[in-house]
C-alpha cells in the first residue's frame, strides 16, 4: 500500500516542509550579532576617528585665547590665525590661507597609499598614533607659534592616515549584515570627538585640551594591540592560518567560518598580485575607483569643510537670535543625531536611499566613507583609499582657501548656491553610478564590477 502523505518523505510528499536552513551569509550575520568581538575591534579602530574629529576643531577655543595672549611668542594676528585655524570672516586677509591641518591630512592620505598595503590596515591605524601624540605634545608645551603649527600639521597627518585606513579595516572585518552600521561608526566617532572638544573647551585651558587629546590615542593603541588584523590583508600576504584564526576570533567560537573563509580565500587567490598601471585601466578596476573618487570629491564640494571651519563666523554675519557658539553647538548635536540614525538604518533602508533622501550627516557624510571601502577592489584597496583621501583633503583645502574671497566679493549667497548645485549633481551621480551594496559581501560587490551582473547585488 501507498504510505500516507503525512508520513512520506521527499520533495513530492513533504506536505509540511520545515523552514530551510539559514544561508552562510545569515549565519555569519547572526554570529556577528551574538559575538561582541567584531564590535570591540571596530570600536578600537574608530577611536582614531574620535581623535581626528577632536583635532579638527581644536582651534575653535584656542584661537580666541591666543589672539588675546600677553605672551609675544604665542600672540596670533589675524593672518597667522588663518594658518592655524580660521580667521574672523569679517576681517579678510588679502591672501587668506587655510589651516595647515588640511595639508597635513592630505599628506596623511598620500602616505596611506603606501602604508595601507605595506603595514596592513591595523598597523597603519596604530602608526597614526605616533604623529598624533607628538602633535598634541607639541601644542600642549608650545613656546612659539612654530610649535603650534607643527603640532597642528602632525595631528592633521594622523587624521588623514586614519581616514584612509579605518574604513577599509572596518569593512574588511565586518560581516555584510552589520557592515553598514559599523561602517557609519567612523563618522559617528569623528562628530562625537568634535562635540567633546567643544564641551571640554568650556572647562579646560587650551594647553590642557591638547593633553586631553592624548587620551583617545593611548586607548586606541592599547585596544588595537589585542585586535586581529584584517583577514583579507593576511590572506593577501600568504598568512592563511593567521587569517583563519583572525576570522574565527571575529565571528566567535560557535560560528562556522569555513564558507566565508573560502570565499575570501578564492577572491584573494584570483588577485594574488598588486594591480599594475596597465591593469588599472581595465573597467572592473578603474570604474569602482572612479566611483569612490568622485564620491569623495562630491562630498567635499558640498561645502561641508568650509562651513564647519567658518561656522561661528557665518552665524556672526547673519541675523540669528542665539549666540553663535550656541548655534554651532546645536549644529554639532544635530550632526551627531543624524549620523546615529544613519548607523541604525543603513542596513535596513540601504545606502542609495539615504543618499537620496537625507542630508549630509545622515547620507553623504558617513555613507561615502563606507561605500569607498566597499566598492574598491581588493588589489587596489590600500592605494586607492589613500588616493581618495588625498583628493578629498586637497579639495577641502582649495574650497576653504577660496571661501573667504568669494564671500568678500559676492556675499554668502554665492558659495551656498554653488554648494546647492553640487548637491543636485550628487543626486544624479548617485542614481546613475552608485550601486546598492546593502547585505552584499565584498566579494559579491567586486564580482558585480567584474562581470556587470546585477544579480550579484540582489
């Protein structure tokens, strides 16, 4: 007799099929959520961005103190202040000069083109602590303006280096399901670092602000010394056993990492050598690099750096009701809240959706850094990320240097109309050129650029 349907086995008789087993990607995501080590490694790395955000606005409380200093060796004139940080927007110097911080950051991006692949992502981040700590020490013990300028340059160099290395490290250790949330943390920590500086500036004199800046740098070094390097970088150096141990540590002892390890290993083997200049012209290499580079340029061309640098001065020149310091603090708080919302929604809504519907702090601020590290091919990731940071900070330098002459000649409305036009261009660029990478592994994203098959991104 025929067996009853409820007791039959096989696809033809499976009346009440069980829920299919989770995919390897789902298992990796659940394992990462249950295991806190990947979050700890991310936190250790993004402390470098906290220091970067802190150093970026260090001049805000320092310049007023130095302009009223009775010490002739530390007294700042308006033109000297323009080197160190930002002059009053109403007191335009004939040759306005941007802070040496942005030039240091550009040099840091240039160095990342070599260090990212030479030392690895983790060691490059740790190396940034050397110029950062030295820069803060120089500013804390400054006996002349040259020490302040040199310290400012060194902290900028460290910031540019971490800006290129941290997003790559975070994207390479994070599983696809939480890579968006973790990828937003560098920007989140940078904004939090700026707010911390503003808060401490109400309590501490400027020398002690520099001393306080050493703390996150030392904590970063301490924590990162216990964290693993990027498994993808280790595999690219032929250190397979160390890479497997690093991946197993990041995913947790109960996670099955062999499928993910094999996918990474296969991708690394197909790209065992560094990309040559001739290969860089291939569409699957130059296209993602062009997308990442244009995202970084468009992000800066939206005017975020000159607006933040001259924020209090801009409020001074307008008819706002609140004091400029309060307005600047409100802007900082809104930025922090917006980046936090982006971190919580990026893996749910997707990258492109936030780029379309949100402002800078929720969209083009954190997402472009994440997308840069996601779309760049493995063989060129270290060099190309440094190139993107170099181009970004050189653009920031040019914009901030030209902002005051334009305002003096035409008023505030002209640069803001230009920034608005760039935002419209950014929307078109996002719709036409930027792929949606939500929930995709770095290997799948790279396969998309290599083959052009959109099925990899669905």
